C-alpha cells in the first residue's frame, strides 16, 4: 500500500481553502424572485381590457393636436420639474460612486516644506558653556553678552501615500453593489416621476381643453337665453305675456353671465398652471381651442405578471430589496477580520534642489489586521437592523405590487363605467335637445309655460356639460392606464 504524504497535502488544502474564501467570499448576489413573495398573481385582469392595439411610445400623436405636441416638447425641455429630475439623476449617480469607492485603493500625494528656528535661552545654558573660542573667561569682560543662541533647520519632502483595505470577505463589494442598486432604484423612481409628469401634464392640458369647451357651451347657452328673453320682452311689451315670464327670462340671462365668468376664471387658472409647468410667464392664454378628441391612445395588453417588470416604480422597489440584501451580507462580514495595506514612497531632504534625487528616497509598507473581539454587541445589532430593513423592504415591495394591481383594476373598471356613461349621455343629449326645441315651439304657440322652456334648456345645457366632462374623464382614465401599465418610459443615465 502506498503511503500518503500528509505534509504535501496540507499546502494544497490550505491554498484551496484560501481560494474559496477569496473568490466565493466576494459573492453577494441578491436576486429577488416574485414567486418568493407569496403573492397570488392571476393570468388575466378581473376587469376587461379596452380594445386597442399595442401601446406605442408616442401615445400623444393619436390626439393629432399640434398644440399638445408643442406643450409636451416644452414640458420635456423647459420644465423646472424636468430639469430638477435630471439633476437628481446625476446626484444619484455621484452618490453611488462615492458610496462604492471604498473598494478601490486610495492614493494621496503629499508635498511638504518645513522651516523651524529654536533658541536655547529657555534651557539655562550660558553662552560661555557653548563657547569653543579662545577659552577666555567671559565673566571678566566689561560688557556682558545678551545674545540669544539660536539654530534653524529646513526639511523638504515629496511623497505618495497608499491605503487599501483588502476586501477578502466581500464586505466592500457588497457595499458597492448596494450603492449601485440604490442608484438604479432612484433612477427608476425618477424615470417614473418623469413619465408621470408627462402624463399629468397631458391631463392638465385636456382639463384646460374641457374648460374651454365648457366656456363655449356657456356662451351658447347665454345666446339661447338672450333669444328667449328678447322674444318674451317683445310680447310682454305688447301685453301678450305676463311680467313673471319677463322676469324669469331676465334672471336666466343674468345667471348665464355669472356662469361665463366662472368658466373664464377656471380656464385662465388652468392655463396659468400649464404655462408655469413649462417655465413660461403665466399669461393664462395657452389653450384657446375648445375641441376634445374622440380617439383615445392605445393601452397595453399586458398580463398582470408583466406589470412587475414594466412599471419603473415596482422595479425600484425590487432594487431596494436587493440593495437591502447586500447590506445584510455586508453587515455579517463586518464581524470578520479586516486587512488594510498602508504604504508610502517619496523623498526627504534638507535642500529643495535635491527633492528629486533618488539617493534621498524613502518608503514604507505595512499590513494591518484588525479583528473585532468585543464591542458590546454593536456589530451584531447592526446586522439585526439590516435584516429587519430587508424584511421591511420586502413588505414594501409586496405592498407596491398589490397597489399597482389595485390601481390598474380600478382604472379598467372605470374605463368600462365611463364607456357606459358616455353611451347613455349620447342618447340623453339627443333627447334633451329635441325636448328643448319642442318646448320652444309649444311656448311660441302658447301651449306651454316659460318655466317649461327654461327647464328644458337647463336640462339640455346640463347634459351637454356632463357629456364634455365624461369625455375628459375618459381621456384622463386612458392616460392614467398607460402610466399604470408601465407604458413606454425612457430615462437617460446621467454622466
């Protein structure tokens, strides 16, 4: 039987374990799987999806409104909010670089020039004690010397210092990974905010459009009431109608004027919000045309599970959880010994012209090994806190996913309800218009009262107003659905 040489196997065992520690100790992969979150995700939405094509990136082009196109371009380029988002993206990148830089060695250059002068008067030395002249007795001199003995020294040095913590266990690497996960998370948050700002801006634009349409409706109603008032006034002056009819018609005209002014104020207020949003002077005149689009942009036909990948705010929560996982790994590695390499190289001389002379070179190199022995449980408590932070981030992700599903289901349900309301109001609009025209004819023939005419006019006007509002809500709902589904978002990595 061949005898095994244990002395030859020990170095192999030692180096294999060292390789395992150095290589696998740096591994701190923290991938989050949604199926580990205990969330039951259905294959399809409960509420039906609107019939549409695949969502496109330029959803606004469907409206075919050049004013909207101009507004969104200005919103991207001139909005103070958008500019703030870009700056925050850059700051997030720089913070990641700062927090992740500890893994690299630190080099510092040091240049130094020292000059010092000292005297010996404070040490009690007599001048005669230091005098090496002719040996004469200074005490016999007629004039005692009051000179202070001084001497000086100069030193010049130039060097390079090194400090580097050897990341044997992957502690710094996990910290760096956590820092860049935080950066990606912030970037997703900011991209969602950017996309949300565009959507909210478009919704504000269509609010102004609806306000302009409502103003136009009020003006039309006013003209209709003026016609009724003039007809009643003419017949009242001839004694064919009572004063009650004339007073009711005048009241209706006056209230119509109040309605016009209120809607003017609302339109100006919305326009000023739009102009402020794009960094323009708030003159209150940006939107003038009252037309609302009839065609809506497409909504994505995504299944529930895909929203987790599509929505940047949910992606941000996933990255926050992964960052928390890296910090847990980092805190556990804080319990292990740390190795730091310190060194310096340079020159030191008393004559500055010899500062680059290699004969005056100096250097040192040292290794520090520090192992935590006792710290009152501080490091273990920090590790427990990081574990708690990880569980908190996990619950925040669960809540974020469920909120996203709830938001989309609610928007899908509202879309169905708005479609039903829109169809009903189209019928009511036609019927109320016919009723109004019929009441005017009957009043002209003396068959019905003025109150009937005014009531039918108010009902017709109210239904027209509701119809405009439902159309605006339908646009808002579709834009919110595009946002909630994840839509098409872009963000530039700050450099």
